[in-house]
C-alpha cells in the first residue's frame, strides 16, 4: 500500500490529539461507506485504504497498552465490517454514531 497522507505520516499526525485523529479516521471511513452504498467500489476501496492508513498512523502513536488495544480492536472491527464477514454485527449507523463523538470532541477542542 502506498502512503497517501505523506505530510501526516512525516510527523504531523503524532502532534494531533487522539480525538482529532479518530475524527479524521471516521471521515475517511464514512466516505468508504457512502461510496459503497452508491455502488462505486473503486472510490469506496480507496477511501477504505486511506482510513486504514490513518488508523495505522494512530496506532503508531499509541501511548499506552490500553489505547493500543482499543485502537487495534477498532481496526479489526473496521476491516471486518468493510472487507470481512461483519462478525461484530456493525451497521452504517453504528459507525456513524461511534465516530461522530470524536468529531464533536475535536471541534469543541479547537
């Protein structure tokens, strides 16, 4: 996989608060879901790859074992929902609800 977010991967991502990082992950994941619901697999797949790249950058910044565990479980659930068999039983609405709280917290902190 090629790096799409080069500037973020170069260190800017690590300077962001985790709520802002996860709000950005949610934005890309939401795009993937929206494109998928429209039947555009090409755009959907690219957005999903960008979401995975951002969650991987977030995992790389994890400062504690508890945070690392939560982030890796989040990545697993995202992959399961989008590319797996949805064993966790996620829905578009549950993902939107989950990531909305991070977007609200990120906006509040600016």
